[in-house]
C-alpha cells in the first residue's frame, strides 16, 4: 500500500505527530506500527532470545553436545544438567541448543532462498505472459502434485553423509510454488501500471523492469512470505530429520532429538518434552512475528476487514 | 461447463503420468537396490547379483524401465514386484484402504470443524471465542504432526489407565487376531481409528479456521448481506444462506492445495500410530531402495491430489454461478 493512504488513515496516531517537523518515512511508520503490536513484539523477542541461546550458550555452558557423562545416564533435569541427560549420558540442553542452531539456520536460509526463487519465477511468468507463463505455471502445477516431503525423502539416500547445505538447497527447491503463484497474480496487475509502461516504452530491458519496478513493489508481500516461510522450513526440516532423511548423526537437529525422545515419551518425558517444546516455541514465535509484520507492512488487509466487521 | 471439467481432467492425466515418471526417475537415479544383496555376509557370487540386476531391469535405461512398469500398470493393472520379489498388488489395496479410511475421516472432520470454528470466530470477532480459536490455531500450526500424535498418546494414556481397559488404542488399525461379529469388528476398528483421525483433523481444522475466518470477515461487511437483511431475512438466515456460501468459495481452492499437505501429515500419523498404510510404505520403499514401491505410492498420492483438485473445481462451480457460464 502506498504511503499516503496509510499515513492519513492511521487512526491512533495524533494529527500533530503527522504534520510535525520530522518527516515520517515509511520505515518509521512501519516500525511504530510494529512496536504497537504486543504479540508480534513478543514473538520477535523470543526469536532473538532463542538465537542468542542457540549461539551463545554453547560457549558458556559446561557440557558439549557430544560429551557423554557416564555418571549420569537418563537423569531428569537438575542444576547440573538443565534439561536432563539421554540414555548415553549426553547433556540434553547442549544437544537442544546445537539442534536449535541447525534448525534456525536452515529455516532462515530456506525461507529467504525459496522466496527469492518464487519472486523470480512468478514475476517472469506474469511479466512475459504467453508461452513463458503457461510453461512456468505448468511446472508449478506439476511440482504441487508431488508433495515436497515425498521428493526429499526419495533423494535423501543420495545426500547421506554430505553437507547440510544440500538439505537447504533441496528444501528451497521444492517450497516456492504457492508463493510464485501469488507473485504472478500481482505481477499481472503491476504490469499495466503507468510507470512500468513508461519504462517499457523507454526501451528498458525486461529483466531490469522486473528487478527495478516489479519486485520492489511487492517487497512487503515478499518480506512477510519469507518470515512465514522460515517457520514452515523449520517444520519441514524437523519432519525430515525425524525420519532420518534430513540431518544425519552424529550431528543433531530438533527433529532427530524429538525422534529419539518419542520412544520414551511415556517413561522419560523430558527427552520428548524439551526438544518438542523448544520447536513449538520457535515456530510459534516466528509465526507471531510474521503476523505482526504483516499488520505493520500491509495494514489495509487487517483494518479494512475490522472496519467492515464492526458495521 | 462439462467441456471445462473434461479439459481439466485431460490436463490432470498428463500431470499424473509426468509426476509418476519424475518420482520413478529420481528414485532410480539415487537408489542402489543391489547394495543390500552385495553387502550380505558371506558375499553372494557375482552371477547372483547380476541375475538380480537383470530381473530388476537395472541393465536397461531408466525411461525404458519406467515404460515396462507403466505398461504393466496400464495393460494388466500390475504394479510390478518389490526388490524382495513380492508382488506389489498384494499389499497395494490393503494399504490404500487403510490410508483412505484415515484420510477420509480426518479430512471430513477437520474441514467441517475448521469451517465452523472460522465462521463462528468471524461472527464473534474480537470476542473471547475469537481470541481462543486464533491462539489455538496458531499453536497447532506451529506444532508438527509427529508432536501432536505423540502428545495425544501421552495425554490419553492416563484415561485408559483410569478406565482400566483400552478405550482407544495407540497402535495399529485393528487388534491382531481379533475375531467377532461384524459389529464387534467395527467397534474395534473405530477404537483404533479415533486418535489418528484426531491427529490429522486437528491440524486441518487449524488451517481451515484461519482462512475461513478471514473469508467470512470479508463477506460480513459486504453490501449484498446488508441487502439480504434489508429485504427481511433474519440475520441468521442471511449469514448462512448468503454469507457462508460466498465465504466457502475461496476454501474450495484451498482444499485442492491443502491435500498434498494432508498426505504428508498422513505419513507421520501412520508411522506414529503404527498403521501400515501408504505413508508407511513410502518410508519402507526408501529404506529398501525400491523404485517400484515409490512409483506406486506417488501414483496413489498424485491421483488423490488431482482428484481433490478436480473436486474443488466442481465445488467451485456449484458455489459460484459465474464459473458455470464460462
């Protein structure tokens, strides 16, 4: 949405502020809206906290995720082992933090890469139309018929023992389809705008129009999508690792930890509850943050509805 | 209208063949079905391995292998043999039936619950009910199916213990060696079905309630709804005959997209609850490095996804008269 409509129709901002000396940039406006959203803010705070915990705690916490404490096998949580220990005496807290590192990194990378692919494919299909559009959308249909999980499961034996970055590529390669359809739809309307027509008639090459005019105009959608995509990617990664198709031992991810905790979920509950709780907390806070971001970047979607609803 | 649906169907058929071929080719490229045999101790003679390779058609290029498999399926309804040389058809129908029972029950319950929750949340926007459903669906959406399934088990165990008998079962789709009258068999199956179905339905309900809520909110503010009330309809009638019908249209599209998701959820549910359905077979297929099983499961999934896509087209046309004119 354009700045003029949003800044004049923000109901809670006092008019003095709007006309005040300091010009209100879009960035400040979005930030102010974001700060007002309690749930989104809490989500962001938890994400930051989890990131810090995952990357800083291994430096200060006395146990390494691989060390086996033979004197404490299957111990419940205690001051010495915060989350308890596994049946090999490994410290569950250290393992969870290591797993969280992997899950967060993979989620972040996949979210960004797949949104990038989606915007390029969708904008290309929408901008060029005709045969390009038809063949690209047909490819999207084809990939949608094959569930991502199925493809990655089939390919998993091939990348066993290779770097986890391959898993990132594989996950991003199969999670851009639905977004690319949305991007295509938006491109179809953007293509007819005056500034795009002007750029075309001035002889700008198509790829530059896409890069300079089309994609920047969908920035808010893409940012939101990437954020939500992070949550989805974390879920996808843990699901694959749960079956041993993703992260391979000796490395750990939240998925492999939950998998080994599931068998003893009824007897040694902490083995299941801590990694599962951590996973849910991570994805939940990412989703809350994404939702808050949507409201801040694209308030028309929400306010238009709530205004109607009150009638 | 009929032409539109027929054209869609033809397009789907091509997608079906291509999707199956893609899965078969990927599986054939990455799988090494002979490893299990050649790594056996003591190692079998080279001639045995070679004979196995020939019987699996490994000496032929992949498109030709797929051709042989597809010919069997189309001409004889024969889905080939597994690496262990057992016919796939023996297991296929039993497994497909098990999975369909789970998917169908889960989808129906999940979609109905999701639509009802979403509509109610929209009507009671910003009331306590709305906040609770929103929080619930966010929580469920952030929880993978395998955690939901395990939590259901953990939560239900005390109930079973308190009752002193198995009210609902955690494992399998029926009690092994159970025999009784038709009614007793049915009850036994039902006792096994409830928890896995809940695991699937709860996730679907969360997704659908979110979308249904926003679709319903869009409709609530529309002019035609006000007109309907102005001409004398009660609010309830106006909401359900005019409002809900319109708000269901976007859901039809979501249904087609959501089905792939459901299949993935089904794989986990089957594994967690020990059901030997198609999802479990996919994992077995990967573990046994069996391209024929993979192709069969893919075909099954693709048929389901495309059928639901076609069904959503039909529902779309039924709900929105503008589509029918085209």
